C-alpha cells in the first residue's frame, strides 16, 4: 500500500470496496491506539481488547466518518470512549484489587532475571505507584497526560482529538502533572 | 521529590508545559529559559514535572516493551479481525466461529455454548431412538408379545396367516394318515418294530387308542344320560356290538 496515501484517502478507498485499505489504517495507528489504551487502562490485556474494539467500532461506523476531521482524531476519540466505557464497567464489577495483583505478577515476570530482589521490588513498586497515580486521575486529565506521555502527540493534535482549545489542553496537562506529583510524593518519601 | 503545593504558582504555567515537552518555538524557548532563571516557582515545578515525566516514561517503556512483543502484537489481531469482518466470504467456518467468540460478550458466548450442547444432546437422543426402532414396511399394527423383551417383528396379519397355514398343514397331515391306524390289532414283527423305532413312529402305549368294552360303553351312556330310566323314553337303542 502506498505510504504517501493519507488516512482520509484510505477511508475513501475502504468505502469504495478496497479490501486492504482499512487494514492499512489499522497498521498505521494500532501502536498509538494501543499505547493510549494502555495508558488509560493500565493493563495490557484490557488495552489489547480496547484496541480491537476501537478498530471494530471504526470499521462499523466507517460510513459515518466525517471528512472534516482527521482519521487519527476520529480513531483517538473512539479509543478514548472505549477506554472510559471499559473503566466504568470495571469499576461496577470492582476489579481493582484483582487488577493490582495481576499487574504485580505481570511486572515480576516482565523484569529481567539478573536484577537483584531489592532492585526488582523497587522497580515493581515504582511502576505500580505510577500506574496507580495515572489511573486515579480524573478521565479528562488522564486522557491528556496519556496522549502526551504515551502517544507523544503534540498539543495541537490533542486539541484536535479532544476538540478542545489549545490552552485548555495545556492547562489540563499542567494540572495533571501537579496531581501526579502529589500522588507520587508518598512513594518518594 | 519536593512538594509543588508549597510554592506559589506562576501565571506562565502553559508556557512551562510547552517548554517541558519541547514544543515551544525557538524564541519562546529562549524567553522561557530566561524566565526560569528568575522564577523560583517555575524552576521548582520544572524539576518536579521532569521527574514525573521520567517516571511515566520508565513505566511506559517497561510496559510497552513487553506489550509490543512481536508474538503477541495487537496489530495483527486487529488487522485480522477487521479483515475478517470486512470480507465474510473468506472466512472458514472455524475462523468465523473463532471470530464470533472473540467479538461476542461473555454472556453470549455462554448462551451459544449451552445451546450447542443442548442441540448435540437432542441430536444424539434422536439418533439413538431411531436406531433402535424397527423398519416399518406397512402401516399395520404390530403384534406385541407379552413378557417378551424383544420388539415385535411380525404384524398381526402375518402371524394370523402363519397360524392358519400351520393349522392347514397339520390338518392335511391328519387326513393323510388312516384314522384307525392305531386301532390295528396286528402284532408287529421284530423287523417292523425295528423300523418303527428307527423312524421314531412308535406311539406310547398309554396314548394308543383302544375300543371300549360293553360295560364301559353302558357306563358312559348312563353318565351322559343317553339311557332313559323308562323304556318308553328310550330315544334309541344302543347296539350290543358297536365296534363290530
């Protein structure tokens, strides 16, 4: 597939019946969408599910895509909504305790075997603290920090995705960083 | 990590995050770096935010480093999933089933599995019942033999016909043999006797018919009330020599 073809043209191709066009869109954006979902949800398995659901929802609503917005913004918006919905469901089911335990186990297995037990424990604790701190942010702050830190989107891109003024994005990011600092302070002491 | 809340907040918060993430223009970056040298609040926050930023980066790299293992890349699954949804004709039955169970919610998966098990059970039950049932050639009602464990194999009409044929055969046999065969008084010779034994035709002695004596006949007539007490009522006269 021609890399010079932009996303909007890909959508047009997909709508006109090109079987490979939407696959190309998925290939281009799946890493970023997965990163976003992981930052929002904090678990690899949930992030993978949310990524799949995002692209499925996008494909099903392909005809509803408005040409006045970017495909990337459209995909990110779907992904953010998917993540918020999943979090709401998880909250209703009360999965936080199990999530923590599963995440801790995953972190232990992910670490290299040659690290000392004390260093391993410290790394795990730090990762858990950061994940908890990000996870405890309000959704409007969390999505901004995740888009910035995990996806490395520019402020302009974030404002387009969230349909917010640029200044609002910056102020939200500033607030998110302050709240994260406060939550991580306990870990540093 | 120093506490940000203890410091006064500078009005250039937005410039701070723009500078922190390297998105400020060259002129703005130069301007803000001069501001950092003069503003303690911004300098303190800049250091703190950089630590937060580094912590998140460490977590991200750890997490996404394992998550983006080529063996478990979500890309492939997402691409395959959308491709299979797009082009349903390409799916095999197994792939379609797998995709259905991947996309469906848990309750739908459970319900489908239960329905499938139920359907299989019903199918097995139906097949096992039809397997044991005899093939019905006609619509005639089959004969059910009491105390018989086996299913009836003949219809009533067939049984009746068989019985009639057997009776006819027996009757024919009886008519073909002489009636007074057993009443012959000829004493068999030794050779005849041997032939009878060989053919198993020798009848038991008790079953061999013999003529009634006169006394027995009279007694029988009396028992059957064939002999009236008065001579006038005599309907008929018994012969003295019935067997003669």
